[in-house]
C-alpha cells in the first residue's frame, strides 16, 4: 500500500511531460512574436513552466494524502463531504483568485507586455516594473507603485510596441484662414522633424490632418507624427512648444 | 483493456467528422457574407477548425487518462470528488475565460470584423491588428496597441463595412437667415464633392439635412455625405475646412 | 440494441410535432400584431422553426451517442462525471451565450423590431440591418455597423411603430410675452403643417404645449406634431427652421 | 401502465383547483385596490389564470414524457444526468428570463400599473401600451415605443394613481422682497385655479410653499397644486405661463 | 397511509407554535422601540404572523403532496430530479424574489419605517403609503406613486423619527464681516424661533454653526435648528425667507 | 429514542463551551484595543455571545426535528431533497442576508465603530445610533435616521478615533506674495490656537502646509491642525472665520 | 475509538510541517524583496504562520467532531445533508469574507504595503495604520480612520516605495515665450534643489519636461523632480511656492 503511495510520489518523474508541453509553446512563440528578444521569451517560458510544476506537485500531494487516509482505513466520506461544502463556500470567494491567475497566465502566454513597457491597464497607467501571475506592478509618473490584480485588467493598452504616434491639437480662433494655417504648420513641422532632437525620434513624415473639431469659439487643427515607441510624449511636448509660436508669428490667435 | 485505451486514442480518426461539420459552415458563409474576400473566410475556417480539433484531442486524452487509472485499478472516487470540488472552485474563476473564448468563437463565425477594419469595441477604438479567440488586438490613433478580451466586448461598431457617412455640424449665430445659409452650403458642398480629392471618396450626392440643434446662442446646421468606408474622417476634415469659409464669406457668423 | 438507437434517430419524424407547436404561434400572432405585413411574420416563423429543429436534432444525437456508449459497454460514469465538472465550468462562462439566444428568441416571438426599423437598443442606435438569434445588426447615422448582443439589450426603443411625434423646443428670453408668442407659433405651425413637404408627413393637428422649462435666463416653449413613423426627424428639422424666424419677425429674442 | 399515463393526462381536471386559487385573489383585490375598475381586474385575473394553466400543462406533459420513457424501459439515467448538466448551463443563462416572468407575475398581482397609465419604469418613461409577463410596452412623448423587460424594472413610478401634484419653481433675483412676492403669487394662483381651464383639473387649494432654493444669484419660490391624475403637466405649463407675468408686473426680476 | 397524510394536514395545529414564536418579538419590541405606537406594532405582528402561516401551509401541503404520490406508488425519482433541475434554473431567476421578501421581512421586524413616514429609499423618496413584503409603496412630492422592490433598498433614510434638523446655508460675499453677520443671524434666528408659526415646530435653541464653505467668491454661513419630525422642510423654508432679509438689512450682500 | 432527543435538547448545556470561546476574545481585545472603554467591550461581547447562542439553539432544534421525523419513521428523503432544491433557490436570495450578518459580526469583532462615533459608511454619513448584526443605524446632520445594511458597507471611515485633523484651505489671488501670506497665517493660527475656545480642542501646534493647488485664477494655501476627535469641524469653522479676516487685513484678496 | 480521536487531537504536532512550509517563504522573501527591513518580514511571517495554524486547528477539530458523532453512532446523514444545504446558502453569503481573507493573504505574501506607507487603496487614501487579513486600516489627511475590506481593494497604489516624483504644473498665458519661460524655470528649480530644505529630499536633477497641456486660454508647463519616498508632497508645495514668483518676476502671467 505504502509503495503505491511512494510510486505516486515518484510520479513527479512524469513532469518530464510538462517541459515537453512547453516546447511547442517555445517553438510557436518565435513565429507568432518573432520580433521579441529571446531573453524575455526565456523568462516567460520559465515562469509558465514553474507554474505548471507547482500545480502538478500540489495535485499529486493532495491525491496521495487522500490515498494515505484510505489506507489507514479512516472513514473518508465525512472529510470529502465537508470538503465539498467548504469547496462551495470557498469556490465562490476564491473565484477572484482563480480569475487573477488565469488572466495572468494568458497575458504571459500572449506576451501582452513586458518589464519596461508603458501600459494603460485601466486601474492604473505607468511603466511595468514586474509581471507576475496574480498581479502586475507598474510605476506611474508620480513615482507611485501600483499593484494591479490581473483579473481586474479588462484591456491592456501598450504604448511601447512597434511604433507610436504623437498627436498635437492646435487651437485657432473661429474664422481663421485655414489654408494659410495649414501651410504654416506643414512648413514648420517639416523643419522641426528634420532637426535634432526630434529627428532620431520621428520615423515618418509628419502629417497635418486638418480640422479636427469645430465650436462656435474655436477651430482645432491636428498634426500627427509617427515616432519611435516610448518617445511620443517627448515629441508631443516639443512640437507643442514649436508649433504654437510659428502660428502666432504668422498672425493667428487662439481665441 | 489497453487495447480499448488504444482504440480510443485512435478515435481521432473520428475527427474526420469535424471537417464535415465545418463544411456546411463554409458553404453557408458565402451566401450570408457573399461580398467577403474568400481569403479572410479561409483564414476564419482554419482558425475555427483548429480550435475544434484541440477540443476533441483534449477531451479524448482526458477520458483516456481516466480509463487508464480505472484499468490500473486505482480507486478513482477521491480523484473525481476532489476534481468536482476543484471544478466548482475553478469554474467560478474560469468563467471569464470561457466567456472570452465563446465570444471570440461567435465573433469569428459571424465575421463581425477582420484585420484592417476600424472598430469601436467599447474598451478601445482603433484599427484591428489581430483577431484571436481570447483577445482582439487593435491599434488606436495614438499608436497604442490595445489587447481587448473578447468577453468584454458587449457590442462592436465596425466603421469599415459597405459604406460610411461623413457628418459635419456647422454653428451659426441665433437668428441667422437659415434659408440663405442652406443655399450657400448646398452650393458649396456640391462643388467640393465634384472636385478632387473628395470626388473619389464620395459615393452619393451630399445632403444639407437642416437645423440639428437649437440653443439660445447657436443654431447648428448638419451636412451629411455618403463616402467609401474608412474615408469618412478625411472627408469630414476636408468639408469642415471648406464649408466654414463659404459661410463666412456669405456673411454668417458663429456667435 | 442498435435498432433502438436507429429507432431514436428516426424519431426526427416526431419533429412534425414542432410545426404543430408553431401553428398556434402563427395564429396568435395576427390578432396580437394584426397590422404587420405577413412577409415579416413568415420570416420570423421560419427562423424560430429552424432553431427548434436544430435543438431537437442536437438533443437526439446527444442521447443516442450516450446510448451507443452504453451498448458498447464502456464505463460511462467517468465521462458523465467529468462532463458534469466541465458543465459547471462552462455553464458559468456560457451563460452570456444562453442569455443572448434566449433574449433573441423572445424578441423574435414578440416581434419587437424588424429590418428597416429605427431602434435604440441601448449600446447603439440606428437602423436595423439584420435580426439574428445571438446578435442584432444596426447601422447608425455615421454609417458605422453595430453588432449588438441580444442579451445586452435591456430595453428596445422602436421609433418606427404606428406613429411618431416631432418635438420642437423654442427658447425665449425671460419676461417675453407668452400669450403673444403662443399665438405666433400656433399660426405659423398651422400654416407649415398645411403646406408641402410637411403636409404628407404630419398626421394630426400640431399642438403648442406651452412653457416646458423655466430658468432665470430663458423660457422654453414646446411644440409637438404627430407624424408618420420615421419622418419625425425631418419634420423636427423643418419646423425648427420655420418657427424660429416667425418668432424673430414678431420681435422675440432668445436671450 | 399506459392508463396511468392517461390518468395523468386527465388530471388537468385538477386545474379546477387553480381557478379556486384565483378566487381569493379576486376577493382580496377589491378591498386592497377598491377603487380600480373591475374591467382591468378581470383582465389581470385572466392573464394570471392562463399563465398558471400553461405551467400545469407543461409540468404534466414533462412528467408524463419521463414516465413513458420508463415504461418503454429505456435507461433514463443518462438523459437525466445530461439534462442536469444542461440544466446548470442553461439555468445561468435563463435566469434573466425567469426573473422577467416572475417580476411580471408580481407586477400583475400587485397591479402596479395598467394600460394608459403614465409610468416611469427606469429604462423608459411614457404611457403604458401593453402589460405582458415578460415585457411591458410603453410609448414615450416622442412616439417611440419602448419594450422594457420586467426584470429590469427596479422600481415603478406611476403618475396616474389617485391624484397628482403640479410643482412650479419660480426664480427671483437675490434680495427680492419675499413677503411681497409670496402675496402676489398667492393672489394670482388662487385666481388661476378658480378659472377654466384649470378649475376642473385642480382638486385642492394651491399652496405657495416658500423659498425652495437659495444661491448667491437667485431665490427659487415653489408653488404646488393638487390636480387630477395625468393633468399635472398641463397644469404646470399653464401655471408657469400665468405666474411669471404676474411677478414681472409686480416688478420682480429673475436675475 | 392516508391517515398519516391526514395527520400531517392536521399538524397546522402546530402553528400554535408560531404565535408563540411571535410573542418574544412583541415583548422585545417595546423595549427596543418603546416610543412606537402599539397600533403599528400590532399591524406588523399581524403581517409577520400571516406570512409565517402561509409558509407553514405551503410546506405541509408540498410534503403531503409528495407523500401521497409515494402512497399511490408512483416512481417519484424523475419528478424530484426534474424538480432539482428546474430548481437550479428557477433558483437563479427567483433570487430577486427571495431577496425582496427577506429584505421586506427584516425591514418589518426592525420597523425601519411605517405608513406616513417620509423616507429616502434610494430609488425614490417620498411619503410611505404601504409597506408590504415584496414592495414598499411611496408617493413623492409630485404625487407620483413609486413601487420600490424591498431587495433594491440598500439603505433607508427615515426623516420622521424622533426629531429632525433644519439646515439653512446663507451665502455672503467674500470678505464680509463674519463676526457681525453671525451676530445678526443669531439675533434674528432667536426672534423667529420664539414667534409662531415656528415656535411649536422648533424643539431646541437654534445654532449659528459658522463658516461652512469657502470659495474665492462666497462664504457660506450655516444655521441649524432642531425641529419636530416632518417639520424640517417648512422650518427651513421659513428661516430662509426670514434670515436673508435680516442680512440684507444689515448691509450684507451675497456676491 | 425520545430520550436521545431530550438528551440533545439538554445539550444546550454544551453552550458553556461558547462563553469559553468568547473568553479569549475578551482577553485578546484589551491588548489590541487597549484604549477602549471596557463598557463598550462588554456590550460587544454580550452581542456576540447572544448571537452564538441563537445559532447553536437553532442548529440543535433543526437536527432534533429531523431525528424526530426519523424516529416517527417517516420517509425523510423527499423532505431533504425538496429542502435541497429550496436551499438552492433560497440560498441565492438569502446571500445578502448572510452577507449582512457576517459583515456585522466582523465589524463587531474588529470594533470598527461604536455608538456615538461619527462615521462615513458609504451609503450614509452621520453619528452612530445603534450597531446591530444586520444593520447599522446612524443619524445624519439633517436629523434623518439611516438604516444601512452591514453588507453594503464596503469601507468604514471613523472620524472619532484617537485624534482628528482640521484642514482649512484658503484662496489667494494668483501672484500673491506667498512668503508674506504664510507668515500672516502662521502668526494668526498660533494666536487662535492659544486662546479659547480652540485651545482645549487643539492637541498639537498648527501647521501652514503651503500651496495646495494652483490654477490660473487662484492659489490655495492649506493650514492643518490636530484636534481632539469629533472637534475637527468646529475647529475648521472657527479657523475659517479667523484666518480669512487676517489675510484680508494684510491686504490679500481671493480673486 | 476515543484513542483515535485523541490521536487526531495530538496531530497538531503535525503543524511542525507548517513552520517548515513557512521557511521557504522566509528565504525566498529576502531575494525578492531584499531591501525590506527584516523586522517587517518577521512580522508578516508571524501573521501568516498564525493564520495557517488556526486553519489547521479548525479543520482537525471539525473532522474530529464528525468522527465522534460517528462513534457515538448517531445517524450523520441528515446533519451532513442540512450542512450541505446551509453550505450552499452560506457559501453565497460568505464569499465576500473568503474573498477578503484570500486577498489579505496574498497582499501579505506579496508585501504590497506595510504600516506607515502612504497608499491609495481605492475606497480610501492615507497612511497605513494596521494590516490584517480581513481589513486594512489607514488614516487619511483629515485624521479619519478608514477600515477597508481587503477584497474591495482592486489595486494598491503605494507612494512610499523606492522613490517618488514631485510633479508641478505651472500655468502660462497663451502666447507666452516658452523658450524663455523654460530657461527661467530651469534656472530657478536648479537653485531651489540645491538649497535646504529641498536638497536632502531631492535625489536627482530636476527636469523641465515642457508643454503638458494646451488650451485656447492657457499653456501648462510641467516640472518633475525625483524625491525620497514620502517627501513628494512637501517638495511639490515648496516648488509651487518658489517657481510661480520666479515666473512672475520674469514678466509671465497666468491668464
């Protein structure tokens, strides 16, 4: 009888099957997320692997424990029944926990964000400091560290992936000469995009989109520029500081 | 006994039934969504097919695993009972996961959107980058990539289907001559719609709908134009830039 | 044994009972919704009928499958138990799906709206393009197509049923002569309602309801006109454009 | 065996018990809602009765169906088990349906509103057009028909029961002579209430309640009048049109 | 066998235990809610008693019905099993009903409000017209009757219990002499509180609390007076009408 | 057999175990909440004790009742099964009740507030009048009594514990001399804190924190003073009345 | 039989396994949270340890109790069944409790905050006074003590970890010379950061980020400074008081 128990305890040898299960993940990952540094992938694989191992260990110990009780010939029914009752009671309360872990698991698998990315998780926005199964840790612009439960993240906005777009809205008084203003902006934004420090950050020709909004008091012109990821805010600030004086010089007012 | 197990493992041959199940889907699809490029349809069918195959495989392995345990003559009751308890506990937590997958499945089947469409999913608005079973990935105008869980999408607004409408609201001061203003707008919008760059984007004669809103300070006139899908924003911006000067020239003010 | 299984598969012959079940529905429909074109009713009956047939088919195949397993003498308990566990897990996640289908079913049975109606479903407002069991498709004024899950529709506002009412609120400065203003409006609205293009749209004598709102700055007078369904917005716009100048001519100001 | 089944099918004779169950309801109704026209009560009783009959019929057929299967000696366990699994899955999704029906049932029993009443159901406000078990249909002032699910109605506001109160708030400039203004209003409102068309609508002496609100800019005086149900809005509009000029004549301003 | 059934039906004699259960309630009530008129208490006890009787009756009939079926020797298992399945399906939908009844039961036991009290139930505010197990009926100041489901009442605000406080906020211009203003108010409020009609309503010396709020434009002084329950609004209106002129006379302005 | 039943009924003697269970609570309480008056603790212990006694009594009577039925040899299965079905149905509805009681229990154990404390419970704010297991009764500044269900209290804000802080925000015009203003405030607040009536209420030296907010129109300076619990509002009002004139005297304006 | 019971009661000796389970936690903690004072870690370990001990004790007593009942040969089925029914009823209500405890457990394990940290828990913001399994106690700036249930904390914002950032937004009139203003700010902020009292609080060179916002009325310049944790608010206040006069001296206005 005990041997059977031991047999079971040795079955962790079966975990070799788990790494095998992880392999396709690793292989599939490159083609799906080819442009990701292998470092981060390695880290993710390790996190997921250790999680699966823990689950297997817990399951085996739990079953083994029940079998031992059976062997020692204790009436197991009341235990199981009360476990069932508790299971219902706890199941309801623990659903958030399970939700957090499952959400974290899938975020890792889908590699939605990594350490260093600037993300909007809903409950908080900032730079990712740590990605764990239950919580994600980010630091916002005020230096506050936010622990966000993964299950509370309904959608992830990642501003550090591939490229970014700096959007600058410029107010003009109602009735301003729009053709003229557009020309002024196009000339100035091209100049600015061609000189440092913005030159290295901007990856495509800036665009003056045109009239974005329209109220009885103001007209809003929008300018957009493609930038390197993470640099959009600096570019936005710089463009604001450069385009407004250009308009003012050309005689445009905001009100 | 083992043979029975093997028999079962070979039953994946039964999966041939699955492609069969997919066939009517493929056939029904054309007539329901006739104007869709077959490429996207093919891709959808493949995604759905692979999903069904995974489900079948998992089910068969799971049952086989239980049967093996039975054969090896281990008392299966405690396992099942604890599985039941865990099932309750996890069932509550995993409901979001199941919800996400089911929602994704049906979105795919109904082909609500495809890569490249501009959609409003609720939690985020932008251009679709990827459609998966659990999450949809979109990129907004600021370049931020949004991972939206399909189960969180309560309604989908797709702005790239069939046609679009550019809506331009123009403010006038209270007491303005509306008949005159309408005439000015009709003349100008017809001109604009007949010249490039708008000519190719506009698919129907523009309409001056009339007085949309009415406050003690302002009257708002609305102009609508049918456009090719995805071009409504450019047309809107262009029309705004063209119609306001026309009104101003004719002596109308906004305030 | 197999014969019994076959017997069961042939029971789809019993589906003849289903069309019978549908008959009272068809008969009850006319008296309840007498003014509905029989075309739409036919379509609804067909949709509902096909749904019921699918349900019956699935149920019979499912039971037959279980019976076959019994016949082949496989231990069915582990399958059922795990199905139960999965049932709980999936039941939670699938509740939205069931909710959507049931809501769609009842919407169809109650004929709350049909293709072409202008409806407010809550998550989106527009013209119905398609009515399905899980989702309703509508197109809003901006041309965006909205897929709304039926279970998310808590209430339906249908603006295309029977008749509609155009409501026009007119601002007057505080202290204006209300009796005079009412007279001016009554005269003008009667004129307008008697001339084309509004004559054909308006189905009842317009009413000047009186002072709707009252602030230290403004008085708001309300005029209502019964119109043909779907024409209320055009009538509203037209009335706004006609009544404001009438008041202005009579010397009233809005501020 | 079949006879037992038939016996059961004849038990609908037992439904005679149901009308009996309805009797106390009818008797209790008069004393509780004595001032309700017996017509509406009859209608309600009929609706409820037909509902109970349907439930009994469905239950008996369901049980009979199961008994037949037993008689034909089919193994009933897998059917019941899968029904249980489906029951869980559907139970979650159908809870809204059950909720709607139960809410409708109790609304009918408590006679919260009837056809023609002006009600505020939360999701929509208007005149009741139809009361059903699952949905209530109302038409708002804009002519839009609203289908509201009964389960979504958290509270009902019925403006057509017993009596109504017209509430008119009048703005005065800060520092106005309140005693004087109150006197002016009292005199005028008494006059108005004594002349047609308001005389027949007003059921009690109007009251000038006094200073309702108090800001650095304005004082708001409130006047309330008890009216016949459904007439409060007309009375309010009329009073507004009559009381403001009275104040103005007496030299009061709103700002 | 039948005798046992009859025995059971006669057990309603056991209901004598229920009134006994109610007795401690009645006894405990006086000490806890000593200042409540015994009339209302009697009424509550009756309501609760009748509820308990109904529950006992329903339970006994239900069990008796099942026992009869047993006696008649019908296979009871399928009935119970389907009842269980329906129980799950209905249990979810009926939870609101149970919630409403339980909430109503406890509100009655705790005597949170009675007919005639002015209460804020959350979904609606007004005077209680009827207290029932499922719903509470109140009538608001506009005469609208509100049926509020007891389960939707998250908190009850009862303004008719023991005493009430009239709170009057008076605006002063920034920089006003606060000591002087306080003195003026104290003198005037004492005068007013000592003369009819407020004398009988006010139960304690009025208090000038001091500066309640503070903006760059205004200072707000707060005066509070303890009044008889239900009279706070009349006192507030009267005080507002009396204190503002006093301040104005003393040379204070609001802006 | 009956003796066993009686035996059970006498087991309330076992309740002696419950007071024993309460003892550690009483002992642990002093060290954790040492500064609490023993009176309130005694009261809490009594409340909790009586609750536990009721639970034990109900449980024993319930089990005894079931055992009696067994002895009388009635088939207990249908009762239990229907109890199970009802248990599910009621369990869903009663969850709010259980939630309220559990929340109340833990609030009592953690002694979050007592009668007389000024608390913010979320749904209502005021002085605690009664603490019960299901509801907490508080009275707000307007004299309204609020019955708040304990389960609805997500967080408790207790303003009467240990100490309090009076926070006074003072507006200054943009561009004011901040160093000068700070000096004026520091001098004045020190004076005020040293004279009655504030001297006894203030427990620590006041602090002029500095510029709290910053708009194009105003600068807001914040002053904070530690006070005895419950006195913060009086101190705030007094400070506001004293500091504004000091600033004004020194020539500062708010706008 | 009794011996077995005693045996079980002695099994608390098995708890030695629990401290063993805690050891890896303690060891893992240093490397994960290396910069944490060992004091707080010790405290956490103690809290978690005592929790686990309580759980083990309760479980063993519960099982022992059931076994005793078995030994005394009482029919245990009705107890268990009613326990199951109650388990469902209570499980729903107790889910909040379980949720609170689990959330608290994980917060402790992840060491999201400790006593003295300034945290934003969502329902309340302030300084942590106590960390317990069910509730966290914090005190806000007004001295109010907040008891926040851990399960209600969806995300934690900790402002006392590692470092903090003081963010100062300065308004300028539209059209101001931004290059000049930036220079003035850079000079002044460098000066301020180099002199006491800010020198010790500021840990990195201050940065003038640039134009943060842009309205037709104002331009907002942002300055950020890295500070020691907990000092950001003092630094912010100080910088506001220092930078505004600098801008004013240089001739800039806010409006």
